[in-house]
């Protein structure tokens, strides 16, 4: 989760785009529906930010599982939309 890392091979942290609003919203919805104690509000900012932060392992595991479920849901929704609207495979044959 740390934004600045100096690896031994001199690699640098590669900037990644922030998560979509749909992913953040769905993840929070999934987490709200999970049994057990809710994750503290300040942990959400740390979880989705590309920065250093501290949170307890239980909160991280709960949010990680909720994100995994949310990603699966959004992927299925996108696939269903593509089939209904003729999404095709995205492959194109080009002659030599």
C-alpha cells in the first residue's frame, strides 16, 4: 500500500489508476452485508489509496474479501452487458 518503494533492482513504484467509483461503492455494499463488525470509516481511505497507512489485519482481510466479491460481480455484469449489446470477442483477423 505504500506509494514510494525503492526496490533492490532500482525499480520504482509504478503509478496505478485509482479504483473506479463503481468498485469502491460495490465493495462497501458487500462489506456492509457481511456478518460481523463493520470496518472503521478511516480504514476505507487507507485501503483504496495508493499511500502508506495503518489498519488492523482483520479490517484488511474483510475489505480484501469484499473487494474480491465486488470485482467478480462487476466482471459478470460487464460480460452480461457485452453479450446483450453484441460485444464480440474483440479479436480481429488481418491478412498478411
